[in-house]
C-alpha cells in the first residue's frame, strides 16, 4: 500500500530514487524487521552514528551546512547534498522518516536532523560548528526543551528565565517532560531573557513573565548546574524522557539563537517542518501495520471465508488505508511547498497535518491490532508497540487538540467574503 503514495512522491522526484534505495538498504541491514517489544532494543545511538557516517543524517540541512562555508570536516563524509539533490532536501528527509517509521517509531532519531537544526539555522558560528561536527557528522543528538511542568501547551506561560549579565546569561528553571535528557549533548532551551535589574522583580511573578517575549538559547549539557531526572513513558522507550533542572547555569550570550525575543518565530518555523516529520514516522508505522493486516486477513479464515472477504473487515481496512494515504499525501505536499518557499511555512496547515496524521495512524494501527486478534494484543507483534508509540506523538510536539485549533484560528481570522477562504489563505 505504501507503494501508491511513496511511488507518487518518487514519481514527482525521480532524483530521489537512489537516495530512497540507500535509506532502505541501511534499514534492511540494521533493522530488517519491524520492532516488537520483545525484540532486543537496538543500540539506537550507535545506529544514528552509522547513519551519520553514511551521510544519511540531517538531509534537510544540506543548504544550511553548505552555506555556512566552513567546508567538510577532515575524515568525515561529504555533505548530505552529495546524496540528495538541492531543492528536494525536505522531501528526502520526509521519505527517510516514513521508511524509518515502518520499522519502528523509535527509529525517528536515526536519520533526523533533530532539533540541532535550530542551532544550525539560527546559532552563531561557534554553536553552529559544534552542532554540525557533533550532531550532523558525529551522529550525536540535540534536544529541545520547551515544555515545563506547569505549562506545556502554553508557550507564553513558560517560566524558565535567563538573566542577562552582558556577556553571559544565567539560566534557572525546570523543563519537562522532554525527550533525550540522557542522550542529548545540548538543548535548545526556550526561555524568557530578562535584564539583571529586573530579574528579582520578575522572579516568581508568572503574570509579568507572560509579557516577556520568548527567546531560544543553545545550552550544552556539560554546563555546570544542570541536573536530570528521568520518567518512565508508556511508549517511545528507545529514548529517554524526563526533566532538566537549571540551577544558575552560565551560558555565553553568543549561544542565543537569532535575536533576543526571536523564540516564537524560531519555534514556529522549526516545528512546522518537525511536526511533518513526526507525522510521517507515524504514517510509516501505520502503513506497515496495514500491509501486515492485509497479509494476515488473506491467510486467516473464519469458517470457510477468508477474513479479508468479510465485507466489514475490508471496509474498515479500506477506511484506515484511505486516511493514512490522504495524510501522507498532505504531509508531502506541505513539504514540497516548504521546498519552494522555505521562509513561509504554513504553520496552521503543518500543525493540523501532524494532528490529522497521528490520529489517522493511531486509528489505523488500532484496527490492524484488532484484525490480528489476540496475537495483536501480545508483545510478539509490533502492533501494541506502535499503538503506544503513536499515542505519545499525539501529545508530543503539541497536543493534537491544540494543533487542530491552530488551523481553525487561522481560518476564522481569514477573509469573511469574496475569495474562497481556503484558497485565499493557502496559495502555494
Ligand atoms: C513522548 C513525549 C515526548 C516529549 N518530548 C518533548 C521534548 O523533547 N521537548 C519538550 O519541550 N516537550 C516535550 N514533550 C512535552 C509535550 O510537548 C507536552 O506534553 C505538550 O505540549 C502538552 O503539554 P502538557 O503536557 O503540559 O499538557 P497540558 O498543557 O496540561 O494539556 C493537557 C491536555 O489538555 C488539552 N489542551 C491543552 N491546551 C489545549 C488547548 N489550547 N485547546 C484544546 N485542548 C488543549 C490537550 O488534550 C492536552 O493534551 C513531550 C511529550 C511526550 C508525551
């Protein structure tokens, strides 16, 4: 089934044929079968390092890395642009995420540029160089720390503060729950930067802090004053989840990403693409689930009838496949629009596409689990793991309810008469 949507993408981007083959060959050799909870967990970080050595990480950053003008690092592979033609980087990254998701949602970190993309796009030379060397070429990981225990969905309500002392910032607060607390070499931390004169006034005053614009800062994990705490998640257990505590952490002011107060812009631009990537991981998982269910329902009979020939079975499977294919097409169409106009991401559409895709993927895997009967409910098939993993991605990177509202708000704020609303707002 993936054939139709992925074939359609490859038909539009024939130059990505070789690249898709490279990614598939990498997965065949390192993750040949979809993971189950019983399969020994692969050494995910090592797999990411292998992918980096093969030039398969940070595919969507080819231009950014090339533009940095610092040239390749001796002894390291050539730039990703060597395998992905310019102008197709985001689509290539999306393909890699979809193919990774077919094997396991935790494979999402293997090829991804991850949140290091923000440091590369918006960081100063020293930050960009570290991230380029360690995350892109070295296969290490960068995380993002936005959510806080009292406020995940409400960005204005964040209370982590960086006090501006001129040449450096001093950071305090707690982030969580966030992914990769044990693996990441550094985090893009979203916080409120305040002058040292106002710091004591604002400390503990949540209402005043709401009015301070958001900034983003790169915080290396080796900085003194950071401690971590892990929590046990329902799914996505291949990577750690937990809290980051910042206890007066000193960070050079050069680690600010973009300008002071640029946090919201950076967040929206980055998460538009990132959410589509997470959506495609889940759609890959759902596509594999549907394919496995097609095979099983053909083989399995109830009485004298193959399960696949029971009309209600076929209809449920068809409905799930239709949703998954529609969501896949939507995500790739948004990625193609981003390729054409990288500076004007449609935040509302990307948000809603992530919500729709992860919801559709969850429904599809639930039907697939059902049609696998009691087998599907065991740890021996990938279904229950997929269900738990996708469940997490319906909350992570913005809860789906909130993301649908983003699209609704953009429609409601649009023109009331004249040109059709959707056409007016969503011109490519
Ligand atoms: C697996 C996983 C990985 C994560 N990784 C990271 C990470 O790496 N970095 C990071 O910063 N954060 C991460 N998060 C945190 C995630 O971004 C937040 O959980 C999410 O934004 C929701 O915030 P919250 O948990 O505080 O929920 P709340 O803000 O308390 O919301 C609870 C629920 O209320 C509903 N809701 C909230 N606001 C609205 C609204 N405006 N409209 C309608 N319904 C609403 C939603 O159903 C939501 O799920 C991760 C979460 C998970 C589950």
